[in-house]
C-alpha cells in the first residue's frame, strides 16, 4: 500500500549538509591549521580525550568556515588622533 504521508514527508526532509562527510584531511591549509590548534587546546588545556577534542574542533572549524576565512574581522583598527589625545 502506498503511504502518501511518508512520501510527502520524505520530500521535505532536509538533506544532510555537504560538509557532513568532511574530515580534517579535507580542510584547506589555513583551516587545517585552525583545526589543529583548536584540537590541541581542547586536548591539552581542556583535558579532553584526543578523539573528542578533534571531533569538537572539526565541528567548530566547519561552522566557522561558513562565516569566512580564519581571523576575518579581527584586524586591528587604527586609533584616530582623537583617541590618543
């Protein structure tokens, strides 16, 4: 018997994101360095097991990849003459 409801729900089920199968080796250069740094901090300073530290670091790095390159928007603003007076 044809289940119309299941068929229609399947049409509107969101597809997994394109990056769902992304691994550390797939990251571009700057993003790979960002991932490695995050994972190391989480493992050594945060006390997480390596696998968990890498998983969290990868998830955070991929989320940031959607917002732009590493350190985007963190450039120093030059002080104006009014700020120094």
